[in-house]
C-alpha cells in the first residue's frame, strides 16, 4: 500500500528521491560496465571507479531509507500489534512514530556534526539535541582518494580551500548526503506519523514479506 503525497513539499521530496535513486543506479551501472570493458578488453581501468561506485552506493542507501518509509518497504514485526483492536493499534503506531522521529532527529544531529567540519562549518553543541553551535576544526581541505576534481567546481576553492587548488574531489561534497539523507528520513517519519494520527495510515510499516511471497506462489500450487 503506497500513500500519495498530499502537499507540494511531499510531491517535491517524492520526485527528488525517485529521480536521484534512478540517476545513482544508472551512474553505478555505467561506471561499472565501463570499468569491466576497460579491464578485460584493454588491460586498464578507471582508477577512481571503485571509490565512485562505493560513494554512489552510500548515496543510494541513504536516499533509499527515507523512500522506503514512504512506500512502506521497511519490514517489521507486527504479531503483537495484531492482537489489539484498531484504536490501541493506532496509539501504539503513534508512539512508534514519535520514537522514530526522535531517532531520526538524533541521527541528523550526528550526521551534521560529522559532515560540518569537512565543509568548514561549525558542529552543534549539546550531547543529545542541538543547543547551539561550537567551533570545530576546519577539514575542508580533506580530499577523496582517487576521484579527480572537476574543473567546473573550482569556484569553491577560494571559499573552501583558502584559494589553493584541489587535486581530488573534496570530501565534503560526497559526504553531504549524510545530513541530507538524515533530514529526508526525519521528514518521512514526521509525514508517516501525521498520516497515522489522521487515520490515513495503519502504521509505519505495513509490508508483509512472507504473506506477499505466499500470494506470489499460490497460483503455482493451484496448478498442480
């Protein structure tokens, strides 16, 4: 069961996730294919190919975790929930939603605090929830291992690297998916919890992999 977004923001996030997931899968496929052809056909390869596909896979996972909340693709155990009637089930789903929102908020804080120094920004203060910002060591000069710097991105060098040239792609660019992905996850959990409160959704997770598998093979058993 999928829930269509009911707001302009929801539709924008939905299109953003689907577009980037498709682009990332396409880029991973193309890079891997080219590397295989170069390696076995010409005894060479893209030096930066492995690192690029690894980073793209991380992007895919972090985009996918929020999108899976939207399409209810995450798996969960609801044996205990099914014992209760509709109203207690809804209350428990709301409690679970609040817990997930808190978890996503903590994850976003941790993701920002990890990424911010690579972008020359300040990390948040506070052990659990942000209480402000505090100075953190500027790590904007950190580069990836093999991925070359793109010429069209060199306008960032005066701002991020004190005018010095990057030889490789700076890490803050691929690492930016950490706070962004966590923010998407927080948005999706808030959206899902609101839908549960409004009665438009039974729970955060409604996928039943085992039942779906049984339905898929039922016709096979009927033909025997």
